[in-house]
């Protein structure tokens, strides 16, 4: 069986146990600067004490021993000691060029321990930990300079690509994008992973875990959990969940929310209580396991473990509790109590409800306010354009069309618009026939939006390439009724193009929900709408 098949087989029968904190155990070893440096970095000019991942190179035995203790405690999945192994994080220590090497060694150390503890009928798995970095691509370090970011998409994607490459080459079974505080960072990681897996033609389960910043269930970047899920579900994750943030009781309502909408496995690994004034997590193993037991009683999770402050003793207690409960039923299975998630298939900072797969674009007309918006955009009055966009969305909650063929104008407008939560709450329609404009915009959007238009004008190969580019950023493509013969004029011609596009998607096994028929239908309920609804399931329709 493949790794995915083995994991799924176990997940049907019981709750999988993830390990606990790596840093907590390393701190208890009281390692000095010399221990972190080892012989490899004895002359390195930058202090390395506290950079745990480097121990995979300098003290691999110590890291392996920590993995062993978690496996002895009952962990099915251990995380690599690579939370800060991207070139971005490593550059803080003057080691940016070692990202691949550190990631690969972290996976090798974990692989050795997992293989040692694997036995017939009980395999242990390695999850390659990919942390968020300390920089957020959606965050504004200077509110007086909307264009300024501490990091941009291209830097993140490049860094995560090397991170993932090292983890896979070192023997990781799973890739875990964890402690997500900015969905844009996560999407860059997911695109890097997807690109790598496609290049290698391999299947690797992906786990995604977010860290919420307040008890309202929002990420630091401003998204709520439903919007976050809508933003990342396009990669078909093996699991999605929450970690860090809080202790189990405070995390419970948010895990429950994810459990109701997720069409995949759900994970939770909270902190061992809350830190005291000295930064120490004081929740004892029996208390933590008692606090996490409601997750099991209510059937909310498939995977459970611990984050900050947790130890092998905590994991042993959690494992002992979990064995008494059934895992969360998956959607479509008996016992699943959740709701269908496609109602939240688009998102900005908040989810966007597409009732009956109908997507309404609010300013796609010739109204005065639409003209005013487009004129401000064309003149370069981006702050004014953002103010007009806010007025449009305050009067009508729908998707905002941003139409321009100018890459600079698109980027500058989004810099202003995304700074305003009243605008950023809804998805955007990135409306341009210029692929460079589309890509530049998609690299700025943490939510799930529409982008295009694209069509069959230049043939099927070109169409498939463009729809895949758009889909690789987590967006749905707006597809117009145009083929090699030109613009469709009659309903019969539109139906023929719709049928052809849908057949093409089916043939290529491309998700139909990543396609939005745009300019096909003007009236909900007409004959063309009925055809699409009945013959092209999962495709969205823009009005």
C-alpha cells in the first residue's frame, strides 16, 4: 500500500497520534553555544544557541533520542525538527544557503527513528514540518506605505520549494504546513509543494494546520477559519486543523467549526495550557489529556497531539485517552454531522456564499459608480479607487471586479484595497486578459478568488495551460464562451462551448469547481442556465 493508503486505513479505525513539542525537550537539555555549533560551525560568526534545527547537523543523536521518546509514548506520526529550516529563517543565523541540507538531515534523523519503531501492522510516519517563517506576505509593516511588505510571494515559494525538496529527499512521508498565521504564506508553500510533486510525479499527503491569533478564531492576517479553509482546500489536503494558539478548551470551539466544514481529516494539537510569566507551560499531562478529551467525545478529530509545552508524557496520556474513542467520521460517511463546504468556496477575509453555484459580480455593469471606479484605477488614483470599492461593497456584498491590463495598476490598487478590511472581506475577480497581470494579482491574495477571462480562442492546449496556472494559485478561472471560431452569439453555440469545456475538464481530471462560466448566462433560470446546471455539475456560473 502507498503511504496515503496506509494512513487512510488507520484513520478509518482510530485516532492517529501526533507527537508533541520539540523545543520544550531541547530546552530541558540545557545545551550551550558549543553544543549548537558542534565541529561544523565552530568558527561561524553568528551565535547559534537556540536555533534548534541546526542540531540535526551538529547533535543528530540528541534529536533522534527526542523522536524516540515520542514514539515510545505512542506517536504514530513524528514531526521533523525543521520548523525553521527555510532559507528565510536560516538567513537570520547567516545560514541561508543550508536550507536544503538542514531539511534533508532533519528528515533523515526522524526517518531513522520511525523505522526503528515501526513493526508489522504498526508503521510509524514522518511529517516534514514546514513552519510559517517570521514574516507575513499579507501583513503591512508600514501603514503609510501600502506597497511595502516584509516578504513577497516569490521569495516564499522559492524558500519552501527547497525546504520541501530536502524533507522529501530525507525520507518524509507527509508534508506538514503548520502554524499558519498568514494564508498567503501557506499558499506559497502549497504551490511550491504542488510544483515539486508534479515534477517528480509522486503523491505525498499534505497536512495544513493554522494558528489563530484571538478567541474569535481569526488568523493574524485577518482571515476567519471558514475563509482560511476555502482558501486552501484546492490542494485536496489529507488533513486540516489547528495547532499552537491556545490550550485545548479555548481551541475546542474553533476545531468544532473546522470539523463541520472540512471534507478531509481534521487535526488538533494545542498547547499544554497557557504560559506563565516566565514563559513556562504548566499544564500537566493528566490535565492536558482531560482537556483534550472533549475533542474525542464529540467526534471532532482524526489526528491529535501537542504543541508548545507538551512532552512525551503529555502525548502518552493523550494516546491513552484517544484509544477509547472513534475517529471523526468523514463527509459522506455515517455519523458525519457537518455541513457541505462548497458554500464557502470563495473567500477574502471572510467566506463567500455561492448559492446554487451562482457567483454574482457586483460592479460588472455600466453604472456611474462602476465608471468612477474604473476611471480612478486608470488615472492611478488608487486610494480613491479603493474608497469607491469600499462604497460599492458596503451597499452590495458580492464579488468585486478589478479590470485592468496594467500590471502596475493592478498591484498598486490591491496594495491599498487589501489594507482595508471592509474591502478585503470579499473575494475579487481579477479581470484581465494579460497573464502577467493575473499572476501578479494572485500572488497578493490570500483568499480564493476568480481570475481571467480565459477561453478556447487559441485552442485546448493553451486553455488548459492557463486554467492550470490560475488554479495553481488557488483561484477559479473565469471562462468565456469563445472558441477558435470566435465569440458565441447564440445559446446553442454557448451550450456547445460549455459542453466542450466540461468534457475537456473531465478528460484531464481537472476539478470542475475551478471553473466559472463567465458571460455565458445573463438570467438565472433560463435554458442555458438549466443546461449548465444539469450537465456541468460543480462548475460555477457568474452573473
